[in-house]
């Protein structure tokens, strides 16, 4: 059983989830801009916002993989969605950590 998706799928999955993460953080930044939130705090967000963004990225990636029929293909290759979800969650955690270390 494979631990990660094969390389032709690994890169695009990581890139799509990073783009979705970036878009959601941009949307939260714009949403926080209208309120009395300091700029640095609005960029980083709270830990709750980070968890919600990670969950939304996971759901949107599940829909995207289903829409492109990659879930079935990866399952036939022996890579379940649980492994892909683990990859997405780790990537979101690394992006959140990098953002917090960079901004703060």
C-alpha cells in the first residue's frame, strides 16, 4: 500500500490545496479589513480561523478530487482519501506555521 499519491498526482494536489488555502486566507483578510482588527492580527488570524480554513480546504479538495474522478483513480492505485487528507492537513499546518513565523 502506498503512503502517498504517485508523483504525477502529488504535485497538483499540493498546488491546488495551497491555492485554495491562499484564497481563503485572502478572503479572511478582506473580511477582517472592515472591522477594527489590527493588520497583523487580521493577516495571521486566530487558531480557530486556522482550523476552519484547514477544514474548508479539506472539504473543497474532496469535492475537487471527486469532480475530476481522481478519488476513484487514486483508490485503484491503492491510495485512499485518508492519506490524501493527511497530506492536505499537513500542508495546511505547514503553511499556517510559516505564515505565523513570517508575520509575527
